[in-house]
């Protein structure tokens, strides 16, 4: 356009030429301004784009930082009180942010995965010593199944200072809430003992120290005692939660146990997982007691064999425990080793398994376990059972049976027939209640009933303390002796420790010391 304008004005006068020059200059200046405006607009757009991009990148970085770092807040390993303080501070800060326009990221404190009732039930006191794999397995189960940690704090008591055991416990203490590790320093006995007695001495001393620590130092009102080689059922904690009120209101009970001494599959009704029994024979192996009972026991705690001591009449004082039809604890035979008994009961223990499916014990009516109600129901069950002279070969699941025994030998015949544990402690057979031992055989309910039981008094609630005869222990010991020595391949004379011929037989074989270690026995 400018070039064309100049060509048309060439013939004009000088004034015309000057005007044309002015017009051309103005047109050029307008074009420069338009070019500068376009460049400025483009620069502004680029600047704005960069600002938006930077903001987006910062936002993305903050989101990644928030999700990646704060989702695993370091305060999750703090004690509950410390976490509570942190939450209160964060709540206060959140309130400030709501009232003021402050750009701030607050770490997320992870809430527990459990909910519901947080009221204390009982502390779980775990005993361990030298088996790192066993304690690791046991703690994994306890922490996975206990639900709200506040209801069941865990105290792991280690006997001695085995480093590998302490290292197995340490990760649980760091990562899990309400889990504590204490160590008992072993002390050698002041008198010389055989190795087996020494092992039981260490166990008894550890138990007294740890129970004192849980009840008297930590102040717990109820404690569940477990051991590192035990597996637990899914409803283990449901069971103890439901049984605690019963333990508190029935003075004739002094413990709740998760263990059935005769809990083998062939001896229990696997379809009746909710069934519960009373027993005079202290079961142990996952059991709950109250602080009041411990204060009583600790005053005369024995230096060894504490569990048999608890079965003695002077300690038991006619009190009973509750135990399940299907055991809620089981020995992990791969991790247990021989244990303090040297593997004596391995065949029995390995047959006891956990239930196939869990039970919600909060739905169970525990009033049937109150002594007066339970005794009346048991008397009715015995009255309805068909009397037989021995465990029937072809027992029918449609009937219940009762077989009577009057001494330790007759009891052993019954026990050996169906593979019950046949030993006797303080005159009691395992799982007995007033001497009655319930079990199943080929699907039928069987009751082994002592001849001394007054069923009329049982039905009327007038039964006094069970008439357990401690001489049955000596009868049972004699039968063990008889089984080992009085047989065709060994001694064939009259099997009586008082028989001079028997003593001479031991003397000829340089075994008199071994004979004397058997102590007193009663021939039956």
C-alpha cells in the first residue's frame, strides 16, 4: 500500500510530497504498534500458561507427598496416649485453618481398623523362654484375632535372656499397640535337683514372677494365661469375653479354660462347637483368672509342679472351671518340641484340634453354667442315659450311655478303651465334674460315672465337695509300674512292691534305686 501511494504522488509539488511522507510515517508507526501488541499478548499468554503449569505441578507434588508419606504416619507407633495428644493438637489446628485462609497440609493420623466396644476384658500373659519361632507364631495369631487392643493388652514374659527370642518379640512391640515385653531372670534352685525337676522349678518360678508382674505391678484385674507353643481358635477372644461375667458372678468358679484335655476329634461332638462344661480338674493351657484368686494362690505358690498343686483339694477348695467341648487352644506340634514333659503326652496332644468354624459366644446363655442350674441339668442327663457295663462297641448316636467305675483300675479300662487320658491327679480324672467324665464314642454321648456319686443330691443342688480319693493317684501309679515291669518278659511273680521276691528281682539287676524312686503305691 505504501509503495503504490508513492508512485501516484510523484508528479505532485513539494508540498504534496511532504504530506505523502508524513502519511507514510504514520502508517508505519501503526504497524509497529500492532506488532508490539501481538508480541506482548503472546508473552502474557505464555507467562500465564507457565504459572498454571507450575501451580498444577506443585499441587500434584503435594498430593503425592501427602498420600505417600503421611499415610504411614510415624505417630502410629506411639503409645495410645501420645497419639491422642497428637489428635487433639491437629483438631485445634484444623479449627484455625477453618477460620483463616492458611494453605497448610496436615498429616493424617491413621485410625485403628477395629471398632466397637473398647472396654477392658483381660490382659493376655504369654509365657516363653527359648523358642523364637513358637513365640513369633503365637503373637501373630494373638494380634490378628484380638480385635481392639484396648480390650486385650498383651504382656509377653520371657524366661531368661535368649537373644533370638527377644529379637522375635521386638517387632511386635514396635508395631503393635498394647503389647509389652518383660524378662524374668532365671535363678538356680538352692537345692540339688534332677534335670526334670529343675525344668519344672524354672517354670514355677517364672509363673509366679510373671503373674505377680501382671496383677500387682501392671494392675490388671483379669489375666488370660497362654504359652508360646499354642495355636488359638478364631473365637478364642469371643469365648473369654462372654465367660468373664460368669467368672465374676459364680463364686464356685475360679477359672475359665479354653482347653479340653480329652479334646480329640473322636472324643468330641464336632457339630456342637458351642457346648460348654464345668470341670473340677484344672485344665490350664489358655485360662483366665481374677486378681483376687491370684492374691490367694501366690501366698503358698509351690517351687515346682504348680499345675498339679492347683488340683489339690486344699488349693482348689471345691471350686471348678469352665471348659469347652471343642478346645479353643491346640499345641503346635511342629514348634512345641518335647516340652517339660519330655514328649510323654505327645500322642494325646497331637489329636486335639481347633474347631472347624467359629462361634459368637456373646449369643450363648451362660446361666446354664451357673452351678445350681448346671448340676440339675447334668443329673437329668445322667438319669436319661442308658446304663451299660462297658463302653458299647456299637454305640448309637441316637442314645446317651452311662458306664460306672469304682476304682482307678476300672477307670483305666474305660479310658484305654476309647483313648482318654488315663492319669489321675488328687483323685481326679481329667475333665471330671463330681467324677463324671463326658465324651463321645462313635457319635454317641457317653458318661463315665463314679460309683460314689449321689445323683439325687446332685439334682437337688445339695452336693457338697466331690469325694475324690487321693489314694487313686497311688493306684494309678501302681498300674504304670505294673505295666512296665510285671509282664511275661520281665517279672512273672506276684506284682506287689511289698513282695520280697520282686525286690530281689530288682536287686539282681542293680535297679533298687529305680524301684525306690517309684515311692508309695497302692495295689489295685
